């Protein structure tokens, strides 16, 4: 089951998700909000055995979109923590060189 990505409801929900994330400093690449939303719609529709359109209109409220934004923010925080804890040996060479150069200069 694939949500109708051209429907007004889907576009509005995707725009809400994208705007909520941008408000919290999370920039989504093209199509990311749509993928997250489609996964949620498919999960709800599959679990309740309803159509994706009915799931969008009935179960994806503003509160659910806010919770999805919260999940995105927690994921970003977790990712940033992992990056901060990563060894310079795991970084791409230009980034590692910048860090090593800054340490040498200090």
C-alpha cells in the first residue's frame, strides 16, 4: 500500500512535518518528510486494516505530526552525540585533518 503523494491531505501533512522540523533546526532533504509520513501511514493502515487515505484523514492529527517531529529531533540529537564521540580515525580525511591541525595549533 502506497499513500497517494499527490493528495491534498498528504501534501499538507508532509508540509507540516517539514515545517515543524525546520522550526527546530532540522533540515530535511528532498522527499525525506514524504518517506517518513508514508511509512507512518502504511504502519497505521496496515495495523488497523484500513485504507491509507482513511488513515491519513483520521489518525494523522496535528499531535501525531508533532510527535513525528519530536522523533526526528531525538534522532538528530542521537546522531550528533554519536558523531561527537566518534574517533577522528573514523572521520573523512578532510575533517580529521582539520581537527588534527587545530589540536596541533593549540
